[in-house]
């Protein structure tokens, strides 16, 4: 793997994502946890940009950082008496840590055959083999770390939009998702509102 | 290009961190945040596999988009529940909310 | 970006290096120009405000006081940056930076002229919405990090206000996206070159877009997040010197960018006569349109008093959101139903044939009708509410009412 702007950016975003995530779970101050959550989500959004999914990256910033993380901050401010908590981790934290580390090790071991890039081809068939042939990579863009315009055309926003409203696409899941969101909206209001009486 | 393996390791790490947080934190809001981290790990996985294995089909991106929707719904309802519990019991510590356990 | 790279290539650099350097130079140039712009717009704003209030305004430094902002900046730079005790230092310091950065990042997708654009993202409009939601975080960080109850109140209001006003903004932003069939800003502008400006198809969307953006920036009459008379500047209360100036910079720049984005999305951006022959004219047209809209927002700001917080939320949820949704549905319906005009011939043939005129006329009328009709409904609702309140008061305090209105009604 040669060092290009892309790899440097990848490691920066990976550190942001993982470091932010780690601070979310170990930070003693819940308010800081929420801010680190935003950092982590922003790192993930950067990873999406590197993966040439600009639509998802923007939605990540809009939905996760602009809405969900703000909602979390709001909940923290509403329950701010709970912030002076001395013990933020419960008694089973060593066991939890062991489980998490074990999970990570198992996942990494399971994934280790993929270190060899050729193995990816063997496992997932010929789809990968012609991947690089299909991808129009702009030589200038590669050096500068900026995604070339052609590169963005793998799956365009238009295609996503069409897929969400065509019958052989995802129109049914899309409608179900809208119902889910409406139900969640109404449910959240009903659950959280104060009794009038 | 960065190999697929690296993305998967980042995703696995994020998932493990989220799992630890969900198991070990006492504050319910912190647990919601940890669950968000785990959903994010899943999303990184989905998008990475889409990009490296099947970049001309949209399924991967659509899946990730649906994860966003579910995450938004989950956060809204979850935080509403937490605020409701806080209002009734003056606590958001999950161990103190044991009304069903006698 | 394109021009900078080309110049460097002509100067004999290799292609890769020229592209990379060109990108950095153009980013630097674009960001600096927009960062320095408030020095000018603050003067404009003070001068206009003075005229509205029958004053003279700054008139000492330079001709017409045009250089007034420079001594102000020097003064702010030389002041002390105060950290009150118990502030959350890192969020407290990151917040003003985040505010400025989030505003500056918006500039990236503004098409300044044909071929002159930071980056023509395929998701430009979505990017604008996503980035503008980042400033919420800055305000919340400042509000909580300051460890001050007024600041915290400001932060609470901010979350409620900014998230609410994002909704009508997105719904009206969908109108240009829907009509042009793309989220790329440059293509939206191109569309308006081939057809009428989107303003003429959907004037209501234009008005609601500006109003909801004013709410997003937190400018008067929506400046509840600072509200100096109730919250003593809200989330900025503890800030001093340059940190305070950065909040102001972000606010003024964001307010100006409303004009830029509204001009781009609804008034044809850089489109104008002869712009294809001389691209630099595009920048001129865009800034003229942007300053016109900026003047409108100043007019609103200087004329209307501040809303009460519940009035403001009601205005958003009971007026802007439903109107913008209904308007979006009507616009989409008409766009599909009305006959599509020919797209051949020169600009006059395209704009002044029967079908194009019919389409734009019907859409303009219906869009305006939606607005007028909903305004009437709003007015009636307010009058009814006022009547109910005074009836209740009359019942509760009959004596006071009789004393206050001896003539009776």
C-alpha cells in the first residue's frame, strides 16, 4: 500500500472515528461523551467520502450530527442533574471490556484472510476482479486526494432516488420506513410529553 | 486505494467499542450513544463492502440509508423514553429503573 | 480551481503538482475573500441601519466611514480573551472556530460564474443543508461550555429554533432541486439560464426560504438565541475579544450567504446578459442579486420587533412548515401537468413561446395564491386568538375592562 493522500486521509478519519468512539464510552463527563460522539460520527462521514459515497456522507452529517447528536445533547441538558455521577461504569465493566476485546479479536482473526487483496477475489468471486478495470480513476485526482468527478458516478444520487420510488427497486421498504418514522415521531411525542392534568 | 481489510477493522473496532459502552455504562443516554456507535460500525461495513464488491449496484448505499432511518427513529423514541423515565423516577441510571424486578 | 491549475501548468509545473497547488490556492482565495467580506457588509449594515433609524452612521474613518470596521477589528484583536472560572475550556474555545468554519464551508458549492465554483458536488444542495446544521453544534457548545445560566437558556432556545427552522428550509430547497432535477448547484443555475428563474415558478418558496434561513442564522426578528434584552446575548455572553468577534463574523457572513444561496437557487445565480462571453460578469451579477436579497433581510431586521419564543415556534410549525409542504406538492403537480415547452432555439424563443409563458404564469399565480390564502388564514387565526384572550380577560376583570374602555364596544 503506497502512501497517498487517500491513505493519510483514511488514517486520520479512522483515528477520529475510533478515538472519538473510545472517548464516548470512557469519558466521565457525559457532555464530553456527546461531543466525542459527534467527532466519531464526523470521522465516519469522512470515511464515506473516501468510499465515494458523498450522498451518505452528507446524510450522515445532516441526520447523525445535525439531528441525532443534537437530540442526545438536548436529552443530556434536560437530565443535567445526573451529570455529577461519580461512577459512570457499572460493576460489570471488566467483564464487558473482556467481551468487547474478545469480540474485536475474533472479528479481526475472521477477517484476516482479507489482508491479502487477492484473497478478496477468491472469496467473493469475479465481481472484484474487474473492479479496478471499471473504476475510472483520475491520475491527478489520486495524487491530490480529491475524488475525481468520474469517480463519483459509480452510483449517482439520481440512481438512489430512482431506486427508492420504482416498483422493482425499494419502494416498499421506503414506504415502510416512512411509516416507521411517523410512528416514531408520534410515539416520541406521546411518551415524552408532560401530562396536561 | 486503501484495502477493504482496513475499513473492516475500523468497523470491527467501532463495533467492539460500542458493545463495551452498551454493556458497561450506567447512564441510559450513554447507552443510546453506544448503540449509535454500533449502528455506525454496521454502516461503515455496508458502504465498504458496497464500494469494493459491488459499486455498480445501489443496494449497499440504500441499505446504509435505511440504517440512518432506523437510527433516527430509535434515537427519537429512546431519548423520549429516557426523558419520560427521568420525569417519573428522577433517574436515568439503568440499574435504578427496576420496577419490573421485585 | 480550473483557472488556478491552468495558470500553474502554463508556468511549467507538472500536471499533478499544478492541480494540487491550484486547489489549495483557490480554496485559500475563496475562503479569504468571503472571510474579509463581512468587513464590508458590516459597514453596509451599519450604514443602512442608520438610514432606517434616521441617523448618519459611521462617517469618520475613510470616505463615508467605509473603513470603520478596520479600527474595530484592531480594537477587538488587542482586547483580552477572558476565561471565566469553571468554563469547559476546550468546547468553549472550539465553538467560535466551528461557527466560522461551518459558514465558510458553505461557500464551497456556490457557483460564482460559469466554470468558477469551489467544487460542483452532485449533492450540492444537500451539502448546504448538512453544513448549515453544523452551526447548531457551535452554539450548543458555547451555551453549555460557558457555564452560565443565560448562555444555557440561549443554548436551549437554539436547539429548538435551529432544528425547527431547518424543516421549512429543506422543503423550499426541494423546489429548485425538483424543478431542475438535480442537486448540483451549477446545474440548478444552468437550468435557470434555459428557463425562467425559479423565483417566477415558485415565489412562495423564495419567501419562505429567506424567512426560514433568517431563523437559521438567528437574525432579528428571530434573534431569540441572543435576545440582548432578555438573555444578555445568550450563548455569547461570556465571550470577549476575538472569540466574540468570530461569532459576529459567522453571523454576518451567514446572513450574507443567505442572499448568495437564495440568489443562486431562485434568482438565476450568475445568469445575466453576456455572461457566457465574459464569465467575470457572473460574479458581478451574483453579488448584485445577493446584495439585493441581503438588503431585504436588513429591511426585515430593522423594521420588525423581536418575536416571543412561543410565537416564533408557532410561526414555524403552524405556518411555514404546512405552507411549504402544500406549496411543494402544488409546484410538483403543476410542473408535471402543464405542457412542457420546446427546448430548442435561442433564449427568446424558449422563454416567449405560448407553452413556456403558460407554465410560468400558472405556476406563479398559484404559488402566490397559496401564499396570500395562507396569510389570510394566519391573520384570521391570530385575530380569533386575540379575541378569545380579551374575552377571557373581560370575564376575569370586568371592572378593569369597564374602566379601560368606558365607551364600551
